[in-house]
């Protein structure tokens, strides 16, 4: 009897130990990186991408070298990335990791590129744990494979000059009725265009209506399927959004002539905003990422700095929403000469601390489950968050909507004409 009890006790102790080890391993994945390979390994890991500068990633190289001092990591910018990345992967000196993007997923010409990617869903083979990533940002292919994982996230919204609102005694709007009222007050105060943007379909339409449209079809799987297939009749699902665009345009709160004076959708947008007389500037988080560096480059901002933050555009009665999508994803070259160490670097990078550090330096939105917002993004904590890849609306759908809505906004098409042309833009 005594021996039987002892055996039972040992079994329970073993179960407790295994469970404790499992919990410990999960906690370590969240909080600390522990090397799995020989820390004296010497090799090179090359990463290719479309950012001209990627200081945030280079900072991660330094942090990784604290564990593996003899691993040489490098980042290479490829001009005309959409074309040159395929050539690079076919070359003798192919990158071990390469940037990929969600807009590649529904375009068959990128299938050969994704065929080069390791299946990152195979945790047993790669050793890469994905639990630190916000799972709503992951997109699994039809066969269950995962060719890319997000490392930086973005969204569209508006930069708000909070000090300008205070100066004019106007509250920052939190719903559509307030937005209209606020814009009217700025018009009466002498501001020609209360809302400004560069004059491009991407900048104006993406910030204004993508969340609005997404909410319209959010739970309609049939609509989403037809939209993604670009079926002509699916244009009807855009109608209410396009009617909103037509109605909003009539208010005259966005002056396209003023928008046309902004010559590009990045630096020029930032520098114009820093002049200090723009209440609300439509922008993406990618634009926000470049603001800190340019504060000192603006004479106006240097002379009269002001507090600014990034908000969702409150185009709905209950307010605004943030449509999040990965800004940069990484794919691992399955033919890498140093695949084991490449996966080890990915395992390191996909820890919460590293994802947050990457986002903090780049001034983008983190892909981790533990939000660590830069102060400029603080207003987003109160906004509703939508996730494009979780919802399943693909890039081709948004591209059609973007062109259609811009044509309606600029008066080049009626709503009926835009609806009928869905799939043809």
C-alpha cells in the first residue's frame, strides 16, 4: 500500500513538474530570450527590404549579437523591390530573410516569391514561437501554411494639432456629428481646409473610409467573398460608402486645391503639418513614423512647437475605428544557407520585448499582444480596432474601393458609375 501511494505521489509530482516547465517556457517566451544554438556560431544573415533606412532593425542586430556575437547580420535596401526581390532570391547570394506584404497575398504574380518562403506555422520544425504576435494580424494560406509574419503594424487616421484646437477653443471630435461641427467652426475661424492631405487617392480615401466600409461588410461573409473575387455585382456593397463620400465632399471641408500643393505623401505631408496651421492632416502610421526626425528640420515647428497625436477619423456616429494591417512582414528563405541561425534570429525578434522595441524606434504600431504605444498613438487606445487579415478583406478589394471613392470624391464619376465599374479599376 505504501509503495502504491509513493508511485501515485511520484506521478502527480511529475505532472506538476511538466506543467510548471510548460508555464515557465511560455513565460520565458514572453519575457526573455534564451539561446537554443551554440553561441559561438559564426555565420552571416542577410535581410533584404524596401526601406531605404532601417535603423530600428539594425538596433535589433546589436541586441541579438549580445547572445551571438559572431553572427554577422546585415540589411540591404533593394530599389524597385517588387521586381528585384525575385531576382535576389534566385541569385547565388540570396537573402536569408526578405520583406513581404499583405498586398502580395491575393496577387498570383507573387506566388513564386511566396513559394520561396519557409512555412512559419511549422513550430516543431522552425522553433519559432508565435504567441507574442497579435494573432489577428496573421494570415494562414488555404493549406494552413504561414509564409510571412508581421514585425511592424500600421493604420490610417489623422494627425491632430492638439494645441491648435486649444487655441481656437474647439474640442477634438469623437463622432461624425462632432467632426462636421468642428470643421465648420474652423472654416468660420478662417481655416481654408480644416482637413488636409496630399491629393492622392491613397491618402484621402484610405484614412476617410476604409474603416467605414469595413464596418459595413464586417459580418457578411458572402459579400466579402464576392468582393475579393472582384465580381461585378459586388460593387453594390460599396454603394452606401460611396454615398457617404459624395455627401461629405459637398461640405467642402477638404480643399483639393490646397491638397495639391503638397507634393508627396510622406515628407511633404509632415513638413506641411509642422507649419502649424493645419487642424487635421489625413495620414498613415508610416507618415507618423517620420515625424520625430523631421521636427528639427521644420523652421516653423522649431520656432513654435506644438503637441500632436494620431487619431482615428470619426466618420461614424459612434466615432472612428482603426483598421490595422501589417506594415512590414518577414519571410524566411527556405533555401537559406544558414536556415537554423536565421530561424533563431526570427525566434529572437518575435519576442514581445523585441517587437515593441522595433515599433518604438521605428515609431510604428507594435505587432505584439502587449501594446506599447508611443505617446503620439495614445488616442488609439480608446478607438475600436479592426484587423483586415482577420476579417478576410483582401488588398484587391480595397484597391477597387480606393479608386472608385476617389473618382466620386473628385467628381469624375457618379456613385452609380463607380458601382457599375467595380472590378474594372
